[in-house]
C-alpha cells in the first residue's frame, strides 16, 4: 500500500514522539543537561497531543494493515500522552536530586509512550505485540532506574522476568490463533469466531493465553503477584507511569480485541474472565487493608480497580466501551495525582521514596494544600460522589446491572466497602497531629513547580469531572461512535 | 426555581464560620445561624404559600447521560423533616456556642455541622434517587468529620471510622438498589418511581431491590444487626450526638423507608423484614439501654430502641401505622434532642457522664432536673406527654396486626417488652442521675449552666408538653401533609388525643408501666444477671473482625507474596498450566485430520538426545561448563532435526548460529564462577520438575495438535514463487534477500547496532582473568597449543573459500550470505583463540566496525538502486549469463544485497567476539607472580 498525506497525518503523534525520542537521545550524546532534556520531552509530548487535533480530521483511517487510527484510538492516545506528560513533570522534580545520569530516563519514557500509542491504535496481533514490548521493555529500565537502591533494581528485574514469561504466553496464544484463523488481524479473528466450527478449542486456548498475558499486564488476580513489589520498588514517577500508561494501553487494546472478536460469547471464557474480575476485586482490596506502605497500598488498590473495570469486559455490551473510557479517564487522573503527591513528597530524590504511611502523618499541618489534594484523591478512589471516581464507579455498576452480572455487582460493592476502610486510614493519617519522628515534606515551593501545578490541575480535574462530567461523557461517547 | 435555595443556603453556610470567627465566638455562632434561619423562613414561606395537595417540584438538567437531575421537591414529608433538621439545627448551633471549650476550633465545628445539615436537607428534598444517594453519602462523610472532631482521641477516631465504614457500605448497597429501581422503572425521577409501585413489586428484581435498599436504610438507622456503630459514635461532642442521633442522621434511614414507602411497601416480604427487624432492634436497644451506665450510652441505645419502634411501624405499613410512625418521629426528635443536650450539660458541669458517679443532682441543678425529667417521662411513654400518645398508637397497631398469621402474638409481645424496658431505663436514668444519694463526689461540683445553653432544652421540653396536651396542634398542617405524601390512596381519617377511652392498648400500657417500675427496682439483680454473660463490646467485635480479616490477609500475603521471584514465577506457571490443562488433556479432540507419522529409529534417537540434553542442562546447571555442553547437544539435535525433515538450508543456518552462540557463551562464562552453590531444597526441585513436566506436556500436546493438521500456510506461496519471482531455488535465501528483504535489512541494521553497542560497552572494560580454577589447578600449561595453531591457520584459507562458495551458491542451494558470514567469523575467531588476540590483531590490522557498517550500507544501496529503475525500494532482478568456460550462470541483484548481509554479519560478530576475547588479555593475574 502507498502512504498518502492523510496516512502521515494519522501517524503524526507517533512520528512526533519518535522524533522526540531521537532528539532527546542525540541531545544526551551531545551534551547532558537535565532541564533541557526534560523540556524537550515535554515539548515533544505536547506537540503530539496537539497533533491529535489534526488526526481527528482524517479519522477513521487504516494505516497499513497494522494500525487503525479512529476516534477511539485518539481518545486513548490523548490519555496516554497526558499521563506521559504528567510523569515527565513529576520525574523532573524527582530526578533533581538523583546522583547518577538523569537524562536517559526521558528517552525511556518516550519509548514507552510510543509503545502505548501504538497499542491503542493497533487492531492486529503484530502491532499489539510490538506495542506491548515497546511499552514494557523501557519500563524495566525505568523501574530499575535508581539501580543503586536495592528495591528499585529488584523491582526492575522482577518485572522483567515475569513480564517476559507473560509475553511468551502472549506469543504462544497468537501463534495458535494464527494457526487457526490464518490471519493476525483482529477482524479476521472475529469473523472466524462468529462463523464458528473449526477447532474451537484452539481458539479458546489461544485467546486464553492472550488473556493470561493481558491479565498479567493489568495485574489481575491471580497474575497480580508482581504488582505490589514493583509499585513499591520503582521510583514514584515510574510507578505513576506504570499505573496509568500501561494500564490504559493494555485495557484499551483488550476492549478493542474483545469487541472485534466477541470472545466472551464463549461460555467457559466468559466464566473465567468473570472469576478473574471477582477475585481481583476481593483480593486486591483485602490485601490493601494491611499495607503500611502507600505505594504498595496503591498497588493492591489498582488490582481492585482493574477488577471493577473488568466487569465491563464480561458485559461487553453497548455500554461497555463508554464505561471503559470514563473509568479509565477518572482512574488515570486520580492515580496520577496520588502518585504525584507521593513523588512530590519524595522529591528531590534522596535515596529512597517516602512511601511509608507514617511519614504522611500530619501532612495537613505542614503542607495543607498537598494534603487536601491527597484527601480528594482518596475520596475519588473510594468512589465518593462529587469526585471523578464516583462517576467511573457508577458507570461500572450501571454496566453490571444492565448486563445482570449480579455477582460482579456484589463484588464491586463489597470491594468498595472494604476499600473505604483503607482509604480512610490514609486520609485520617494526613490530619493527625504529627509525631516527633523525622519528617519528609515536599519542598515549600512545590506549588510553583511544574510537578506541583500538574498535581493541582489534576486534583481540580478530578473535582470538576466529579461535579460536571457531562462533557467527558459526551467526549467519550463521540469517540466510541466516530 | 427558589427551591434549590434551601440546600444552597445551608451549603453557603459552610463557609460562613471561617469568615466570621474573627469577630469572636458569639458573632461566629450568630453568623452561622443566619443561613439555616433564612432557609427555615423560606421553607415556611413556601409552605404557607402553596396549596396542600400539590407537590412543589423543580428540576435542572445536570447529567442526562446518567439520569441524574438537580431536582428538588417539597411535599409534606420533606416539610416535616426540614422543620426538624433546620429547627433543631438552629438550637444546636446556639447550644454549641456554650458547649465547645476554648481549645476547640469553633469555625471548623460549625463548618462540618453546616455541611452535614446541607446533606440532610438535600436528602429530604431530593426529587431524584441518584441525587438523594449523593446527599446520603455526604451525610456519611460529614458525620465522619463530626464524630472524629476530637481527633486526638482514639475512641473518637475509631468510632468515626466504624460509623463511616458501616454506613458507607450500606450506602453502596443502597446505590445498587437504586440502580435496580432505575433499571426497572427506567428513570431515577422520584415522582415516576413513587407511582410505579405495581411495576416494581411485579419485577423479578423486587426481592433484590428490597434487600439492598433496606440494607442502606438499616445501616443508617442503626437497626439490628447494624446498630453497633451508633453507641461508639457517642465519642463525638454532645451537640453532634444531639443532632445526629435525634433528628437527623439516624432518621435518614427512616426517611428513606418513608419516602419509598409508596413504591416498595405493601408486600409480605417488606412487612416481615421491616417489622421484625424493627421489633428486635427495639427490644435489644432497650435492654442494653437499661444496663448502660454512661449517660450518653443509655441515650444511644434508647435511640436504637426508638428507631426500631418507628421501623416496625413502617413495616406494618397501614395508614394508621404510618401516622403513628410520623408522629413518633417528631416526638422522638423533640425529647431525644433535649435529653442529649441535658446530658451534655450534666457532663459539662459535673465532669462525668457516668451515672454511678452522679446522683443527687436535683439539689444542685433544679431546673435542669425538671427539664430532664419531663423529657424522660416523654421517652418512657408516660402520660400526659407526647411520647405517650405515639406509643399508644404503636400499641394499638401492634395489637391489631394481622400479617403474621399464627405468629401474630409475637408483635404485641415484643412491642410490650420493648415498652416495658423503656419505662425501666427511663426511670433508671432519672433516678440514678438526680435523686439517688451520690456514692462518690463527681469530679466537678455542678451548678446550673448559663441560660442560653439551657434555652434549647427548655424550648424542646415545652414543645413536648404542648404536643402532649394539645396533640391536634401539629396534626392539622404538618402531619396531614406528611401522611398524604407517604400513604397512597385516600387520606385516612385520624385524630390524635391523649384519651381514647379504655381499650386494649391502654391496658397494655398500664401493664408495661407497672412492669417497668418493677424491673427498675430489680435493676441490681438484672445487672448481676447480665454479668454472667461475657461483655460484648461492639467495638471489640468490629475491630476484632477487622483485625482477623487483616491477619488473614497478612497470612495470604506471606504465603503468596513474600517477594520471592521464584515463587511468583511458580504461581504464574502453575495457574497457567491449570487453566490450560483441561483444554489440552483431551488428545482426541486436539487430533487433526492428518494421520500420525511413523517413527523411525533416527527420530527416536534424536528425540532421546534432545530430552537428555534438555534434562541434563537443567540438572547440571550448577556446573556451567558441562551444562553448556549439554545445551550444545540440544542445539545440534535441533539443527539435525531440520536436516532430517528436509530443510538443509535451515539446518546449515542453525548450525552456524549454534557455533557462534556457543563461542559467545563460552567467552562470557569465562568470567563467572565455575560452580554455583546449591540453593534449592529437595521439595522445591520436585515442585519445579512437576511444573516443568506440566508445561512440557502442554506444549507437547499443542505440538501434537499442530502436527496432525494440514496447515494451509503461506509457505506454499513462497515455494511456488521462489524460482519465477526471485530466481532462486533456495527458498530460505530467496525469502531473506528478496521476498522479505526489508525485514532482513532491518535485522542486519539491528545486528550492526548491537555489535557497536557491545563494542562500546566493552570498551575499556578490563576483567580479571583467572589462570586457575577454584581448586588452584592451572587451566592449561600451554595457552596457545601448537596443534590448534597449525590447524586453524591451515583451515583459515579453506574456510574462507568454503564461505565464498556457500555465499555464491546460496541463491539456489543451501547457503547464503548469512551462513557464509558466520563461517567466516568462526574461522577468524578460531584464529584469535589459537594465536591470542595480540597476534591476530597485528595481522588483521583493520577495524570491524567499518565492515559491519559497510555491509548495511551496501544492502541499503542495493535497495535504493531499484528506485533508479523506477521500481519500489528493494525490488530485485535477476538474469542468466553465459560465460565461456564456466557455462550458464545466474546473477541476481539480490546477490549484492546478500553481500551486504555477509559483511554485516562478519563485522558485527567479530566486533562482539573479538572484543569479548580482548577483555582477558590486558590483565594477567598478578597474584600468581612470585
């Protein structure tokens, strides 16, 4: 096929990020400068974000058999780019005190974003795998970026080894599907599924293996084991990135796969996914009860949240895509701001992150606005009305009720009730009177720094989306229909 | 459009205290009171200005996508509750001014209180179920803030968290219930929902709806068995208790049942669940109120008991019962708020709330004593106060209830028991606090509180008396409208009076009063009786439950997530195998249409070698060198397998790749310890063997499935097109250089880059090279064995010739640039090894980097050339030439491309291998030196 101008326009965000990565890389080779590198990355990601407007003029368009750039892809591209930008600003503040080479981080981040962008636009196994690896491989490096600290290095290695195993499953699954349908495109796979017959067991096996790999990346029970360790070990901006970009990309892709290939019509797979969802809600929230480390706590809480979201996959109806979009937007905003606060308190880097809950005791009395942001985020994660988290949870419940998935609805409710307990604990901790132990704080001018401004903006967004989510709902629904 | 102003005003009131606190505490209290006062005026204005039957409604679009509207309504029910919420709220504001001590932040307290008031006002005025739910959650949060107001106290924090967890969880259940209602009715609009009684009760979802909605209501209204949070919420400042537990928070659940009464009630399910829960709660609460010694504890359990009373009336559900319920809501709010405030005064003045330490207060605080006693009489349900009237109505309904058939006697029995107990605890409260001789001095000598602090109590007690004596007063305007809003159909006839003549209810009342007095006299015995039971503190049970749950999680975490990568890997693999096992166990289903191939000895031998090699590699992995040798067996057999199944070109490629890989591994291994210490226990080894077997089995059965199927893959296309399209008989080579030329170009680029990166990484790296093994034996006396030197030097030209031959013939027969490159590399490496790096470098005095890059450039250039002829990138061409002597020769442009591959492979491989070899030469181990 020939590339036309509109194809190039459709690829613009990918190209811009690509160029950014190369420029950053060459820039580092030429002369190291932290601020310049961070600025270059920010500019590049912003440019990519702006270029999405241009992309909208040509959507939907298929660029090679591998990529399908439609409004759905554009929506999640925007989300990924925003999350990438947020992580960049956080990383800038965080790495200021880092006692090793700081600049390569941005290159890794750019590569990973590129992988995410590829994934959300892919409707072909090849681009899926390519995107997934491009997303994951830099993440290993990012997780182990503070490699002199034991936890960081350990988390990087754990993530790499387990992730490689998951990738092996993915490849094996794809191979089986290819052997069966003779094509790697999602659409052909869907056609093959609907026409039935053939070796159904192969299809089942192949999709099952792919589900295992995806469940691993989304840290769903029982493939979640790495989550807490990696969340804890990775530097805070990396955790923010991992908790958002990789989840958005994989979930968006999972939805696209399951929408074009109605897999959940197969009874056994339907049951398996439902069980995974239910287990994730329960295990994630139960495990989080005990955590005294806020990053681990967030790790387990993310398991629970992804469990809620998986309800949508089980339902796979008209509402599902809408719910996915809304939930991901609200969840990403909330998670970014939460890790933003953690990163700001841990910034600049001083050997390890300030993640133990006891360090947050009495934060309100020292940094009232930061504590307020954290409070709003905890409320949003708990799904309290007037915050964005509620809107997401409402839609998940609505999807569950609509599809009559009573067990999962019960799971969401029980899980939320459990989660209330530990989110409250964090919240209460912020307002207690501080003890005389050593204290860590965000620098006093955090509000004027890029990272701080970003966190405040996100907090405002969480509130605004919670109070008046109509524009977001319209945006997402137009993205699905277009 | 003015209706939304009521919640908005109270909401604006949230911000007033913070601004007004600069003017002093009195100014702050007054300023805070403004907003609810105006709102109260507004309510009265609306109410007086509209016709009785009509419901005021107003709605604004908010979230049409979710069915959420900013809709408010004002009907009789809302009005009744609004009067309670705002009226008592104002009194609480006044009372708080004198209650809070100097250390407490008054502005914070008022802000929380106003937030809570907003939530309550929102609940009772919402005209949309979702909006109602939003305010419902807001009450949970704001009550959390209020209860934990004294956050330095652990009991306050724990009590607040318990209240929040229980009511919050109930709220989530309610949300699910509301969503089910929305699904059945199709809208969340209150008006429509209230008219859809038949639709909802006929729906198969009805039981779920009832259970979920009632879960929400029961947790909020502290019904058994969710009552336990309420006594612990008493850790809050007394104004909070007075407000939350008389008129507002706990009444929210009651309100919800009332509000949805027209839509949900009237079925057997509703009656049974609600009535029985209410009655059990009533008796349970009253019994514990009787046993408590803390003044606020008594009131808390009494609240639970009275809420149970109201709930059971709602369960009975006929119109008379509804009237009784509504009336009792008013009465309970009046006497309970005054009692709580009185308890606060006593606490404030005497410094304790423990009735065992109090006593004889009537001498010191006569006015407070009178006020409290009147309210207590009302609480006990004695004439001539308001409590008596509503209790009479309750007894009447209990005696008349028919819904339980043969078990109908249980309703009046429980009702009577509850009434009896409430007489007893009321007596005890009054007697022990005011009239009994004090056993010990209270911490402070009490005296009458300042007048404004007592004023709210006085006002409420006055209302109690007025309502008791003239019960028709609230009946006409307020109660009738409220009844109209909750009872569907005809407006029932009713009149409230103290005296209805002698009837069964009166007789029951008298019996209950007498019994209550007797029970009170037996109080000491009751206490002794109770002491035989283990004290059950709900906080310990709740916390214990939480702790056990947490401990269970901790055990799970320790078991599953101990941070061990091996364990994670094991679990990942085990789960995956389990998930796939079922599908893969059924070999018959997996078998395809092709027959199974016959086994011949060679294949069996190969398989055996392969298995042996694999097993030994794993088993001997601690001895790296031997393990590596075993690995090479595996590689070799795989290469031979290709040859056996007629793919000589693949076999050749695999073979040369194998050799290079082995050399690379050898060079790398050189720097690692020769042995690894034993780390795995026997059990772990067995486990790993099992997992490996399972996985091997899974892969084997998949292989079986693939091999027994006829695969229509694209390979036939390549085989067909190889000669006409690419001009070569070696399909693999044609694919590499022609069909998939683009891929190959990418690959060699990557290879070259990887080589460069390794070159760069190893640059200036110097590693210690041991000359002996760990036991101190010399590796070798002769670093460069002569025989090897001679052989390798002899082989070099031969190998180069062979590689050239293979390169040239590659297009048609097994061979090609890739293999040729590897052969060249191997030959050169052999030279390096036999002669040492210094020697080889002196003779091969050129760099390998340019070679690799030149290779990539050559390939790219070939591709670009096709543009000159107007073809797309990497189009290849071929032709046959007839040369003298040699004969017919076919030359394809792909050959040049292949040359590029050759150069890139040689350059990159040598860049890697030669540099790895170089690491060791620079440093001789100096510890062997004498």
